[in-house]
C-alpha cells in the first residue's frame, strides 16, 4: 500500500504534469499504516508461539489470511473512492482472488491513479497467491510452510518443484515476475503508457482482468495489443511448474510431454477456430473475427475477464462454447480459475474406464495421467471436487436468486463468475457490474470468490466440527 502511494503519486506528477491528487496518495498511505499497525500487533501477539503449525491450523490460517487481506485491502477504496465497507470488501476480494468483478461504474472517472495501481497489484499478488509469497519470504517455517503451500496451491497435486518448499515458491515467483516484466516492456513498446502497461501486465499474468479503462482492452483499439495480451493470457494459464522444468532442463519438450498442456493447447486452438466461424457474420472480416474469437477464448479459458467483444451478442452455439470454457478454466498450477483442465482430463478418463468396464467387467481398468496410473485417493479427490463445485454453484444460485429476487439465469451468471474467479458475469441485466446488488448479496459473492480461489476443501473444512475439536 505504501509502495502504491509513492508510485501512484509519482505517476500523477510524471504523466499529468498538472494539479496532482495528493489525497489519493494520503488515503493509500493511511491504509498502509493501519495495515502495518494491525500486522505488527498480530506479530507481537504470536511471538510466543514455539511449535510448528499443525495441518488443522494451516487450513485455518490460509482461510484467515485470505479473509484478512480482503478486509484490509478494502480500506483504500473506502478512504479514497468513498466506497461503503461492503463494496470495498467486494472489490478487494475480487482483486486478491483474481476474479475481476467490480463495483465501479466509471473506472476512469471514479478511481485515482493510486487506486488503479492498487487494484492491479492486488490481483498480481493474489495470482501467485498471498500464502505462496508468505512461504517464500519466511524460509524458517519448515513443515508448516509446506502445509500452507499445499493448502493454497490449486490443482490435482501440489508437489514441490524443488526439494525445499521455500525454493519452490521463490522459483514460481521468479518466473511470474519475469513474465510480468516482459509483458510490461512489450505493451509499452506497442504504445501503451508506462502506467497502463504495468497495470495490464500485472492483471494479465494474474489472470485477474482489472483494467484502467471502462471499455477494458477494447478502449485501446489496437490489434497488436490484443494479440500480445492474448498470448500472455495463454502463458498465464499454463502450469508454472512446466515452465520451471523446461528452463531447468533447457528443453521445450517438457511442455509437450504434459497431457494437460496438450489438451489446453488443442482446446484453445479448436475453440478459437469454431468461434471465429460463428462470429464471422457479426464482424464481417475474417481477421477481425479471428482476433476477437482468439481474445474471447483466451480471456475465458484463463478466467481473466478482459473484454474486446460483447459475447452476449454471439450466436447461441458460440455462447455455449464460452460458457463451457468458464467451467473448465486453465491448467493446474497456473493463476487461472475454474475446474482446471487436469481435472477435466481425469474425469474424462475415469468416465471412459467406467464405460469400458460395463462392456468388459473382467478387465481391470486403469486411469492414467501423464502415462502414470492414478491412485484411487486422487480419483476420489477429483470426483469430490467436481461434486463440491456443482453443489456450491447450485446453492449459490439459489441463495442469490432468493436474496435478490432476480431471474435464475442472472443468478447463475453471477455465481459462475464469482465461483470460477472469472470476471464479468453472463446473463447480466442492465449494467455489467455488481454495483446494483444488495449488501448481503455482495458479501455472499465475496465469500464465494474466496471459496473458489481456495478450491473448496480448505474453506469447507472449517465447517466440519472435527476441525475445531481438541485432539
């Protein structure tokens, strides 16, 4: 927050060269000082702790950290932009969980440079994970750090890339920072201002989707920028562990040997071509239709949420494909949301094995991923995750429709985007943001964003009586 106050104030001076809004930097600075005071108090309170975290405590800690950062992250919006506390909580939760849904009707007129930078930084921190950053900074956590890491990192498995969990976290952050810096430079070279290049690079690599413009990426009206952001969104949707493996071995074949990567790449290519054909009558030009289809596929499969096109105006088959991508999401170990491609692959392989078993019951059917047999506990975890995802979606839709008295299609769109950390909600009525919902619904959405970001198990474990029982 203090960094945003300083950098945002500097950008005000360097880019505008007129009367500078010092109040925005002051509001951010006050938020930073209050957060530091809260953190210092908690550190002093916990100084006497001597033993490592248990698995149960790690689960509680991860959820508590995400709730805490959302609460303190709301302060700049309240102090600077005049948000209500609930609206600020929603915006901060959307930022840290990289959902990209917003309360703001007029981004360019309502938010200062300092606050725009804070929105982008929230998503960038949340993309790789607050807890992963925490583990990377404090190497003396030992086994506690590993439990925190495994509670945070999404995917079928969360095995360390290197022997020590801290080295794993640092390796992930180095890759993340490198891609962000590269995209910033490229966007700047294509005509974006340094400020907007930095903001959009952070929200692209985090697959968050917050923009500095009301019209999102469409506001720049630059084909080269759309192509570059599409490429970096695809990069962000890949398992970062594969990048590390490719760099370490100096072989790009590491990526191609991953079945999840192959499915992710083929899915992106095929759906881009299909949607291009469907929307060609809407745009009239093949290149424009292809560019918009590519951007729509990449922004949706990676759960980023940037916009260049109104997908609600698409023909029904194209809209159905977009909705399907909202469910699937990106790769495990990436910054994307959704169910994840690896889980879809495992579910498909399991279904195929069960179908074959109905024909040949005497043959033992083995489900494989990466040519390795999947153990039964992993298959059960994937099946349970899918059940929890669909159950929470159904409960969430019912809750929103009941609280707000809105059509089921609108409730479904809002819940799908928050639970999948997706961004703009389909089937919206009137305004394409969440400002019109009641305070109760906004808190409900914020809770669903955190639930989806932590992939259900960590948060839902808090509802089990066993979690709170003394052992």
